[in-house]
């Protein structure tokens, strides 16, 4: 029974990948399970409303039940109200997008995003994940977390996301040391070409890492002469987040 439940969770986790619809053969290969096992797992998940099947293609996708679950989980985290207010103020002051993220299973997990009033459109980010090594908030997390997390990242291949991604491990160690020395991290178009960013740590009352806060936008607007003011505003907001005590209810 426990093995079946574990496989069902593995199936749902696999289906939460980059695609929307998955065929039985694809799931069988991806999970290294017999097709008969996949059919059985899909049947169970479909019965409880977690997956749905397209009547024409016969492929499967996660159902809207996860939207309902996500909403209920979000209601538990009331700190979003406080966090969102402070971040909207930051975005309005700077005219740039702001994001807050935490470390989660060896990745960056976005928990909140705010956009200036002047923004025409912006994609939702809550729940998105990103690699620690090429994300500006990931650099902060690595710089202010237990050394074991950095060692774990360095033990795995670091694939380039853009031509500026730092994949040389010795250079990356120097980059993390620079973050610790300066108190902020810089994204020099390392995750996405044309996009730059700055990030600072958000600490708890006990001076432990809670998460990371960043400002992000087109590279043309993130010139070096603006860094001091942007970093000051980031640190100011980070301190407000700490003082609000949201980390105690997160």
C-alpha cells in the first residue's frame, strides 16, 4: 500500500513538469514503470479528481483540483498580505518588479511577486522554482545558508541558462564570497539574457536566513550608478519584512 501511494505521488510530481498533457508511454518511460502500473495509478488519481483525461488525445494532465488546493494552502500563509504590501511599495518606489523567494528542495521557490503601477503586464510567479546557481536570489540563499547547501549545488552539473551564466565552479565560489562581502547579489543576465537584478537577504529576528528579496528588470535600466540606491531600498524593505515578524507565521 505504501509503495502504491509513493508511486502515485511520484506520478503527480512528474506530471507537474514543463508539459501539460502526458501520454501513458511517456509516463511509463519517465517513471520506469510498466504501462499497466501507470494505467492503474492514473485510474486511482482520476477517481479522486487529481488528474483528467483528454477525450480526443487520451492524454492526461493534472486537474484544476490543484488550483483549489493551492488557494487553500495560500490562505494559511497570511504573511502574504504583509509581504505583498511592503513589496508593492518597493516596486512603486523603484519602478521595477520585486520578488521574494525561499530555499526549497535545493531550488529557489517564489512565494511572492509585486509589480509597479506602471507595469503593463507581468507573469505570475508564485510557486515557480529556479536553480539556485543562476538566480540572483539563489546566490543570496547560498551565501547566507549552511555551507552544505553550496556544496550540494557544486556537486552537480551547472548548465548555462544564458551566455553569462557562471558554470565554472571556482568562479562561482568567488561569486558567493563576493555576495557575502557586499551584502547583496547581482544578476548580470545570468538566468535570462536582457534581464538584470539585485537581491538581498531577509533575516529572522534570530539573524537566520528567512528568504531573499530582489528587484528585476531590463538590463538597460539596471546601470551600475543606480545600484547603491536600489540596494539601499532593498535592504530597507528587507528590514521592514523582518520587523513585521512575518517569518513567525510563515
